[in-house]
């Protein structure tokens, strides 16, 4: 069953978490108007754009799909250098 949600990165370079359901089989992420950095289960990684370990979701790209994991990540962390950036998240279980 798909569920649509979003993470709003209100302040620049601040980490925002989204708890994922335990039965998540796949997630799709897409940045609306500004690039967003994401990481799974690694708090503190996305807030530091210079040294953090993260994946950058570009606002101009098609949605990124993450799935087929044996142990689903429980938290998705997001941050952006642009305050107010929005990451759209579709979770399929």
C-alpha cells in the first residue's frame, strides 16, 4: 500500500528525520525545487554538506527509488542548503 508524505527542510543545513514503517518495501524520493541531501539511519550525516555521508537528490532529476532491502531502514534523514526545501516521499509496504 503506498503512502505519500514529505519532509520540509525549514532551516538550511538542519537535519529533519522521517520515521519509516517497519514493513517498508520501497521508497521513492523526489526534491521539489531545491536539492536535498538524504541518509538512512545515520543521524548527523546530512546536516554537514562539506563532510557528511549522504546522497544528493537533485531537484531537476526523476524520482530516486530505494528498495529490495532485507532490513528496511527505519529513519530517513534530510537536509538542504536551501531553507524551505521539500522532499516528497512515497513509501510502499
